[in-house]
C-alpha cells in the first residue's frame, strides 16, 4: 500500500512567452496547484532562478512534493511529459495525485 503524494508546482515566466502560457494552461487543465511568477520586471531574479536550476529559457518549472522531495521539471514540453507520466500512474495507483 502506498501513501498519497501531492504536488505543488512553481513556475517562473515572462509575459510575452507563448510556452509559459501553454504551461499555465496545462497546469490549469490538470487542476494542479501552482504559483506562477511573472519575472518581466525582475530580470536579475530570473537569472538567479535559471542559474539555480541550470536552465536557460522560460518557463522554469519545479514541483514540491508532499513527501519533501523537490523536483526540477524543466520547460513546457518537460511539464507536458511529466504530467502525462503522473496521470498514467494515477490510473494505476489511486493514492497518486497530480495536484
């Protein structure tokens, strides 16, 4: 028997980024709890986030799991794959949660 793992997503974006919009739509479609930070007026902070995760583009997406693990996901395409994998696991394990 597994224990339930919930997830909270964090995303750093720019307002003119179509991939950021798509990523936010993916999270909304999956009813995933998340916070999106629009970094247009904070380029220095965005650079620090990119450096922390060794990622060059936006969006920068990470997830905090209820079991204490923090995972870096990547960008929009990576989020789509990640959510597909989670949704596949939810189908086979009712204790698994996307959100």
